[in-house]
C-alpha cells in the first residue's frame, strides 16, 4: 500500500458529491409533500416512489461523498 498523499481533486470530488446529494435530498422533500395534493391513487403512488428513489440516490451520494472526503484527508 502506498503512502503518497491524496490529491486535492479527490477531496474536491467528495465535497461535490455531498453537495449534489444534499440537493437531491432537498428536492425529494417537495415531491414527497406533493403526495398529499395528488388527486388519485396512481399519482400518489408515483409521487411516493419517485420521491423515495430521489431521496435514496441523494443519501447515497452524501454517504459516498463523505467516505471519499474522509479517505482523502
């Protein structure tokens, strides 16, 4: 295993992933909130499923970015 220092690009990449993930998490909240105002059951199901998918992807980006950032320090 090499002991060379990590580049600043790795740190910046991790921070970018965290920012994108937080943006996706924030955007998932209105989608999930829109479920209340959906007129029929199909629209509610679509809102819940898409909101949860966006939320999961965003949380995955935040987690991956946090791991990359910690490893680069």
